[in-house]
């Protein structure tokens, strides 16, 4: 039995902790905050409840596997997991409203043909077929196996497996194929392009630079469905925390790790505030690159994170509304911006410039979440609605400035009026969560939310591997392989546990 110190109580770190405890190790989790879950937060007030992190789960099989492997109770006995149908509704800039069924290929084709026009469904279906080739080529090396340290082994992941035919002839394009270029050349309709690019933007990816392999994101959602946890996604974090406790994982909240102890060239424990030390045989760090650099500089030097821009953040507006939720309301509606160029320039400014204070001149793409869940509202005469948008991180925008944050929240509310007419008259109160709030709560620089890993672009969209250059120190969570998102965080925990339990040659289950 080894003593294992885990830094952070985010989803990836807890996934690793539960698996390691089941394998017979003594696991202690040190969390600087007062609670577990990391970015999977929750706001409760006056009988209303809101998720302040992810609002939906994709690839639930990751957590089904985690709960099966760590105890007798499967996931569905621990949380009430339900499919969302329709999977999403979309309001485009020209007023077109599109409703997409959940995990129904034929249904999506039919909806696109009926709403966008004849042939739209076929073009989208052809793109999804090519995205399936991306999934087949990258599922195992990107999502089921640790990232190999050998550059030669990683080299294939630097090539984009998306099979779209490039232009031929004298004037063929030599530029890399990006998600935006795929949308332009293959979908041929601004609404379909907005639909495709919105999947990237939701994960904080710039479609102008993301490789074509990012088509795997809508493929995964369309193939494996969109799922909600009754009571909110925070209930999933609570269930994982309870599973850890049941497996004798020890949590120490309010304990900030300041450094790493090494002995004979290996990780040998952690240094806590006040000069207190805690010995360990191995250490798992579920932290952001900046915190890793302060805790273990030698390990951070080998991750490739140095100099990498802080990823975009998430801006959340929680609205407590008077009036009942209409029965026909979609759980999730994406209200697309009328000016994608202006939005991308704000979220991904050239050169990473700092935005000067002033009024907001663009309307963002806003996701409106309206769960049909009594646990989120005081009674059926009220409704809890959450608005989210991808924004530049704190630092490039001063999100601690109340006027800046309030102005952006107003812009988001204006956009949501397309889904909720008369919205402002229904608002009892609202609360805002900015990237500055996320930074304060989780310690992630700028409140940035990491994206999932992608193949292509010479490896620019990969994350640091789970094993570091410091023996005995491992990385879990969204800032490590295989990147951000609830499902990917769970995968990272499985990879770390596999490496520790089975050794460096572990390559996932066959």
C-alpha cells in the first residue's frame, strides 16, 4: 500500500483518488478551497439552484465505468441521469429556429432539411461521417491511453486525421485545414457553419485556428447524446465525493499545497501552508499550469505549458424568474451571435491584447439552460435559468470591474430575450459568475477553462502528459491529458490510476 497525496479536489483528481483507493492505496486529498468539485460549482439562493460550471454531460460511459470500477453501486443508483431531448435548440442570426433531437442521426438530418433547406441534412451527415473517422483514429491514443513521452510516438497525433478532400490544381490551398474552412467549404450555409463552430466555441476553441479534427466534438455529442443529472451537474461531483469517502479517501479542505518534497530524485510528499509537510510515496496534481509551476517547477518545465496563452473563460448569469417554465421549452438553446467575427476578435484577440474598459459592442453567443427540474426552483410558479457564454479570461478583460461585468451580463440577457420574451420583467434577481470568480474559486489562471485535446496542428492542441519528468509525480484534470470537459477529466483520472497501479507501460484496457 502506497501513500498518495492528491493536490486538488476537482473531478479528475477525485476520479484518480477513488480508483487508487480501491487498488489499496492510502489517499489523502489536499484542497485549498472549502469544498470539492473544482469548476463544477453550484449557487443556491431563495430556493433556486444553478450550476455555475458545466450544465450537461457527454460521454456518460466514462463515469459509468468509474462507478462500476470503484464500488457496488453503479452510476445510475447514485445520480438520476436523464437524456435531454431535444438535445439542443438553435436560434440563428437570421431568426431561424432549429431543434435537434438527441442521439438520432436520421432525426438530425430531417430537422436540418426541414429547417435549413433540402440538402442541408446530407451535407451535415457527410461531415459527421468524416468526423467518425477522426473518432476512430484518435479515440484510443487520445482518450484511452496516456500521452507517450517519446516525441516520435506523439508525432502521429500532430497530423490531422480529418479526411476532407483538399482543393487540387495549380491554385490549391496550402494553408492548414481549420474547422472554419471546413464549415465554409463543406456546409455552404452560414447557419450550418454557425452550428459547427458553436461546438468549438463552447469549449473555448477558436474555429479559425482549431484543426478540422474538432469536428469530433459535435460527432461525440450527436452519437452519444446529451445528459443531465437531476438536481444539477453538481450532484455528479457530490456523488463522486461520496464514493471517495466510501473508499476511505481522506479530504483536507482549506489546505493549500505550496511545494513538492523530493527524495532521491522522486516526489516524496507535499509542503503545506505554515511549513507543515506531509510525506507521500507518490503525488497526483490536479492543478492549473501556474500552480504546478509554483509547486513543482522542474515538472512544469517539461509540460510545454510555459508561454501558452491562458484559455478563454466562462461567463455565467444565474436568473431567478417568476412564472412557470413552459412545458415545451427546450432544456438547452444556443442563441447565435449576429457577428461571429466581432465575437471571435473579443474572445481571441490578436496578440492577446488587453481590452480597454468601455461599452460592449457585440452580442455574444449565449447558451440558455432551462432544466425541467423541481430541485432547481422553489415551486412550479418559478423558473431557474442559466445563461453562459465563452469569453476572454480575466486579465485580458478586467472581470473584477463591476461595470464591465454588469454590462456584459446585460448583453447576454438581451440575447436570451430571443428565447424568453419579456425576460426582464420576469427577473426576481440575478447573480453573475465571471472568470475572475472562477480564478478565485479554483486557482486557475484567468479563470480559463481548458479545452479537450485534439489531433493535428503539429500537436498544438495536446496537453501535458499524465506522467511528468519528476518520478512519482502525476497530472490529472483538465489541464493535463486528455484535456478539459467532464468526460475528459474522468478519463485523466483513469489514466493516472492505471500508470500508478500498473506501471509506465500501462496502455489502457483492451
